[in-house]
C-alpha cells in the first residue's frame, strides 16, 4: 500500500509539516527508512528524531527539531494516531475461513449464529450456543451448556469447559483454558479428597485473554472477569476470583481463590496474590509484588511483601548499602574491643 501523507493526515485528524511524501509502510523509529512513517510518544526516545531515516514521523504537537528533511505529523495523541495508521497498513485478518469446516463436531441442540468462521477439528458440546460472527480456529474444544456471545474470536487449542459464559467481543488467545477445576481438596485420613467444583466462569464483554492463561471455575457460583479487562499470557486465575472492569494484568501473575480485584487496576508481571483479599479500585501493583492483604483504592505498591512504593524504594536503597554498613560495624566492633 502506498498513500500520501496528506491522506494519512485526514485519517488521523492531525496537521503536518514538510513535504507531502508518499508513504509505503510503517516501522520502528530506529529502523524506519525513506518512504516509511514512524512515531514518537515517549520522551525517552525523542532524541531518535535527530538520527532516524524515516520519511515521516508522528510526534507530539509541540515537538521541536532542527531537521528540515523529514515530514512531521503533529498530534495531540501520537500513540492514538499511530494505531490508526497501523490499522490502515495492516487491516485485521480473519482468524478462520468463512463457514463451518466439515470436520467440526456439533453436539445435540447446539446453536451457531449467523456468519460463522469455524476451522477444522473444533468440538462444540451439547446445548451450547455461539453468537453471530464467531471466529474459531482449529482444535478448539467447547463443552456442554456453554454460552458464547457475538463477535467472539477464539484462537487454536483453546478449551472452554462446561457451563461457562463468554460475552460479546471477547478475544481468547491460543491455548487458554477457561473453566478448569478449581484447586480444592479436603485433607482426610487417607490423603486429600477432591472437592467438586460445580460453579463456572463468566467472562463479560470486551475482555481479552492471553495465550496459555488458565481461569478456574468456581467451587460454587462464578469466577468473573468483568467488562474490558485485559489478561496477558500465562496467568493463573483461581476459583471464585473476581477481576474488575478495565483492569490489566501482565504475564505470569497468580491470583489465589476468592480474591476480588477492583476496576481500572494495573498489575505488573509475576505478581502474586494470596486468597480471600480485596484490592480496591485504581490500584497499581509492581512486577513481582507479593500481595498478602487488602489494598485501599488508589494504592501504589511493590515488593514482597508489598509496601507503598516510596517506602519500598527506600528499603531497596538501604539494602544496597548493607554490605558497606556490615564492614563498618565490624570495624567499629574491632576498635571498641581493642
């Protein structure tokens, strides 16, 4: 695709400085060449504008440069403008071919909405319903009595167990498991007796679930992922957990049973949560944090066990000085013992 910068300007609603060049592609600021467009929105990388070979760059409205050999698309939201241009050059591709592949197994009383795209070797259980415009890749297994909404995209090798509910506009990446048994066992004289996990998982609208993430079904009731939440790869969400609207969680985080996380939280990778706690609205949790108790609305924490971030940084700084302090204490002990 080749498109003039003036047309891109109309698409994004941004003005531009420089020559109305023809743009043939989009690339990173470090790698972009003549005829390609890139973007800058993080001040950490602003200096790269002086060395890039890009033909045009999307920049903040007030950005200054001495360069006259490069076109600048000036935007109040460079990242948002970049997304529009990215989608122009790379329109969304369907996850599966239109229609239902002949190898698909469809159980008794199962219903599939209009305009489906369902790939080979998909298994759809009894009494399961799938809404319109579904896109389901190969080797997906959907259990009995599952309800799936409209415009859902499910990538290959996903398993959705019985009685789970998936909302509209949900994306489930490869290998995710929805509704596996919760980790419930009762000790007895012979070892551990499995506790039946008879609840389900409810995933509300506009949720995205990353590859190989596991969301356990509730013991009773539902494990709930609320509207607009975004879950990264390799998460473990235990039974009866609730994750609030528009909360984002990075990879390898583990959340123990019956923990409730509020809306608009941001959780870094490898964070760990004990069970039966409550995390408030708008919390920010650093990578590898250990959450052992309730957090109030708006908390910003890191560390294990987690502490308010300013306090934890002071502790980390002090720990870095411990070896020096240890030597000084030894020297003082020697002097006082002589």
